[in-house]
């Protein structure tokens, strides 16, 4: 007997994390990998946290950097009700059609042997001491875009992070997310968050001194056409600004586009620092120095 199954067909099991729908692009994938690998390479041990995972695109990459003894907690509403009307509207507009916890779990398990700790609830459920204070080394905030929620998520991350932990804030400048922008810059100006760097999508920050990390990021070698690096000073804060696809510059050796492998960051090269110095010079001086470098190279050849 033939029976007809009227349930919608499940999407194919992803072969690469890039097959998982989401909003997590190569430049940020590489920065996440670089920062998480660096933490491990310098002996920074701690738990990992993501608020807002959707179908798992960013969680899959973060989970790859989990070391023995570290926990990875993700928090998402998935198919549960939102805590208020504005959040419910956001969920209906952007996620409800495609998002289920089962779909997240299926995607995650295509790349990992076990699931992270899943908190299926509003991120406010993480406030208080649900996460041990100071236990985390890395937190990605990418859940609700509403000001009140994001401001709370930042405080939750701050309490959960160790002194030298890193927080990443998604959508800190998108036209449709002014609440995230407000909460982000409020954290910088009023709550001691120190920006490390920006990409078009995300602000990376810490409550520690970002100087060492910024120095290492400045010295990354790679493809100048693939990744632009600028420096801004914002009310005394140095902020590195990355843009472009960024593939080569931020790619620690041994990292593949699908995020496999966890090689330690390669030692700082000289050429990116030199390029940066060139970028900081006024254009006419820059052109003169570039001409000088070119003729020195030609003389050597
Ligand atoms: C932009 S998506 C996350 C994208 C994901 N990080 C990625 O890179 O693909 C935002 C997620 O936050 C969740 N979310 C929205 N409001 C939330 C809330 N108040 N508490 C917990 N999760 C929430 C949504 O269900 C959705 O999965």
C-alpha cells in the first residue's frame, strides 16, 4: 500500500557550515576562528556562549573551538513564544517560517558529535547566576535586536565573561537594528566596554585592555586586496576596522573555508604592519613610500 506523507520535506543535511542558512559571513568566520584559536594558543581556557543561534551557522564554528573541559551554551527561542509583542513581531518577520530547535540540532550534529548545552528560552533567562560569573572566554550576542533586550544581553555577557573574555555584538550598525547600535555604544561609553575591532556586521570588544590583541591583529599578514584595515579613534578608543571578503589576511595557516582545523595563529608578519603604516600616512606621502618600496624590491630582484 502506498501512503502519502504530507509533511514538508526536510532540507538536505548540510555538508559545509556554509550550507546552513544564517547571517555569518567569511570575514567574521575568520575573525572568530582567529580569536578563538589565539585564546587556546595562549592558554586562555573558558566556556563559550552564544545568544541567538538560529539554524546553527555561527554555533557550528564556535563549537569547533571548544576544548576539553569547556562548556558551550547556546540560548535561543527556537519554536517557543517570544517574551513580548515586539520580539514576537521580529520572530514572525524573520525566523518563524524556517526555525525549529530540531532543525538547529540536525544541522549542529552534522558537524559535531554532541550538542551544546541548549537553553530554549528568552536570553533574559541567562541573567543572574545561571552562567557561573567569569566562566566564559567568548560570547556572541546575536539574539533579539530590541534595545532593552540587547542591553540586558550585554550585561549578562559581561558577568559571564572572564576579565580577558571577548564579546561579539552582531548587527551593531544595521539600518534595521538601531536598538543594537544604541545598546552597543552605550556599553562602550557608559559601561567600560573596549572595542577591539569592527567588521561591517559585528563589533568585537572586551572589558580588558585590547592593546595586545589589536597589535597582533595589525600585524596579520595576507592579501591586502582581500581585506582592508583602517584605524579609527573614537573618543580616545582605538578601533580597528576590517572590511572586504578578507579571506587571506585573517586566515591563520591550516584553516579551511569550512572552519576545519585549529592551527595556532601564525607569528606576526612584517608586511601587513608596513602596509598599515602606509595606510596611516597621508596619500601623497603613501604614494612616495610605495614608490620607494617598489624600487627597492626591483633593485633586489
Ligand atoms: C539573527 S538570528 C541568529 C543568527 C545566527 N547567529 C547565525 O549566525 O546564523 C537571531 C536568533 O535569535 C533568536 N531570538 C530572537 N529573540 C530572542 C530572545 N529574546 N531570546 C532568545 N533568542 C532570541 C531567534 O530565534 C533567532 O534564531
